[in-house]
C-alpha cells in the first residue's frame, strides 16, 4: 500500500534529489525498462521511492545489453545509455554505480556534473564521455585507476531541481500514482493534506476539484467521504441522473417518499434495479441521516441522528454538502445544476442545492434533479485510474476489457455508445425496458452546427409519430441525424408510455395507472420517441449554460408538457413552445459491441450481429 508525498511547496525545499534505489535502479542484466507515471510516493514506513513517467532506458556494455561492467586495474571502459522521456514534465537525472569497490575507493560518493563520482584520488571515476552528445544517448566512461579490478552496476538517479520546475496550479510537482487497493484508502491517501476534513466520524474529501472521480456502473461519481471505522466510501453521481418530484406537498420525509422509492426501485424503471451487481458493491442497509436542518450555508453542524433511514441508495444531506468545501458554494459538489438533498428544511420544505451552489428549499411537490448516493463496501478495490475526470478510478468487477462480440443488451444504464452522425453521435444506455433489446437516448439535446435545435411539441400534449416532434423524430431525424447503418439497428416499433404526472405525484404514473404498477397508461407506438418524466438518464449531464431545456413525452396536464430545464429542474410548457429534443429508441437484441469500454472517452462502437 503506497502513501503519497502530498505536495512539495517552494518554502519547503529549493533543490530536491531523490535516489530511487530498488525502484528505478537497473539491477537486472540486459533489460529495457519503462515505468507508467512520473511521480513521488511515500511508503507508510517513510521509505521513499520513485516511479518514473514513461522514462525508459536501455544500457549497452561492450556492444551487448547489460548494466554490469567489470573494469580491471588501470582500465577504462564505457557504458552506452539511451533514455526516453516523452512526458511534459522536466526530469533531471544522475548516473550512479554500486558494487564491489576496492577498499581504497570506499570513502563515499559526491554529486558531480550529471554523474555520481567518488573522490578522484581514490581511483574509480564515472563520467559522461560527451556532454555535447544527443539529448537521449549518453556514453558513460568508467576509469579505474586503483590497484584492483572493480565490478560495478550502473543505475539512474532521478533528480528534481525545483528551480527548473514550475509548480502546477494544483500545488503538486507530480501527478498521482496509479495505485490498486481498497477504495477507502486510495481516494484519501492520493489527495493533498488540505483536501480532506476529518470530523471524527468521517473523513470528507474537500476542495474545488479534487481527483476523486470514480466510474462505476456506467456513471461518473465523486467520492465524498470515508467512514473512519467501517471504511465504507460514500459516493454521489457527478450529474443529475433524472429529475423528479420529491413527495406530495407538506410531506418532507425521505422515508417512504417518491424519491426514496425511485432511488431504491429494483425494477427496470428504478435506479437500484439498473445498478450493476449492487449486492457486491454497495452497503444495502446503509443509514441515511435525514434530520431537519434549517441553518444557513456556512453553519456546519453534524446532524444528531434524530431521523435516520435505512436504505441501499439515498441522497446527500446538507451537512455532507457543506463539509465538501467548508460551507462555500464553489466546492466540487456544486455541479452547476439544481438537485435535491434528503434534509428537510421544515415540515413544508426540503433542502436543495441551486445551480450556483447556494442552499435553498422547495416544496416536496416541486421537481429537482436527483443525484443518487451510495456507500461502497470496505472490500471494494480500485484496480485502475488516477481519480481525474479523464481517467477516473475503476473498480474491481466493473473494469471490463475485451468486450468485442458482447451483446449490448448485457450492458449497463449510463454507458456511452457511438451512434449516429457527426456532432450528434454520442448516446447512452437508458435501460432494457423491453427485456431483449437496449433503450438508448442522445447524450445531450440535438444540435445543428453547434447550436441546440429547438422544436414545437405539437398541437396538443399527446405524443405520436405524427405530431410535430414525433414526425421530426421518425422522419428527418432518422434520415439526416442517424443514417445508415445505425437506422438498421433500431427496432421498427417501440411502445411509448404517455401517463400524466402532475404536481406532487409519483414518477410511476408516467408509465403505470397507479403507484402499485398494476397496469399501463395510455400508449403509442413509434420507432423513435422521447424519455418520460422521472426516467433514468433524463437528467442534465452538463453545467448550466452548456445545455438547453428539452421535452419529455409526459404531460403535466391537458394543456402543458413536462420539460427538463437547462439547470436540471423539471417545469412544464405549452406544446406550442419550442424546446430541445433528446431522441430515444430501442436497439435490436442482436446489436453487439465491436470496440470501446462504454466510457465517455471510449464509447462502445456497435454493429448488428448475426
């Protein structure tokens, strides 16, 4: 288990040389050596080691690869060393040697010009033969003026001169080490000391944008805190997975709410039911503190546990939000959108976080974004990644490789797919609603030449393949935004559910006649449709100002239709209004993956199987 040197500040040191013996020494004969990152790590017992970033080196002795050289008394021999450092970081290095030195040269080493050299009077000198040579090929001359033969092993000492390095904005000289081990250790230990806050019960990750990103089950998460005793790790999704009503008016309780129901729904319609192997990853009897808190932002007091709820999935409370950045609005949990917490403000209102990071409160009958939160078990391990947004941590059991030939219908809600043409070719898996195929949705509202396209819903609130938006989706969209061969992968007809969800009513009514899910609402058939209110992946996945409001196909009433605003809340508008569109469709059961891993940076590439 590696523990990092958190940061090297200018006040601490002006010139810093580290000898990476045991890590970067070339102690094997005839090797070609490469290391994945350039960084500094610190073992728990304070031993220091170095991992070099793509710094590779090959040594040649007498024309053959090797790093040992025997030099007779009075002889001079040479090493040839080839180094490569494609990193964008400056790396200083010294050559050094170790081995069986004669007694008369054992006085010690001193740092010379690019080499480590014993005092010249003692007889054995190690020096660069041609300092003006190429930037990556060096000849190292060994002169033995002693009376005895010596056998040396050449190595490389990596050195860092602070005066030659600019300190990055994050205050670290180096990137983090890619480490494997328990999530609870790595997400905290890889951070700087100023990026955590321990309240005695939990260690919170803090700051504006720490490297605490985790990819799990098709979604990007942030690690929020680690429980000091149980070593469980609390996560919250980076973006709003959906937008939905919290509960009826004046019912601010999380337990038994529409929100708790949606989060823990194990059917194809719910969040938990689409979470990968959740029994193996998350604490299913987690305790969520939903104690009332009417204090203002900046008054950070841990709730006293008056009201707790046991559930697999929950939401963050206001204390957890505030602990992420000392009660300020610019912490990493401010995703630029509006979203629910599970903290009541009073008997009439529930706390939420606004798009600008301020704390607010709304009636539970209103709508806000839903950012699910889970607790990873202490046994879950990180196996890849470095916690950055472009290379998030990957979890053991959720880090699939070699997926070519795998059916898309076996994959998970949220994973990315390359589908369609040009600027509108990124989609995400929604669910497997028809059990055999895969429902997908455009990752963002459609664009035309970089501008979000807007369109009227229709002459009334009922979606069909012939109303304004439905006619576009099943005509022009298929021809000009999707095209062959992707259109061949779409099911010819899908059932779309048109239930009305009014103020303070359950998301289930968008599909079912009642909350017991005993029957279906009004439906229509079409090849392409829209997501319904409260459905998975119907949230906003970008910051306020970089997205647009878009239609769902769910009526709010007989005169208005539900839409998701650009800051993540749901509102309603006349069908004659214009809003964006996120097309949705079911792909055929024999669509298979040919490339990619389903992440944003490597979406699945797909084709029709036999």
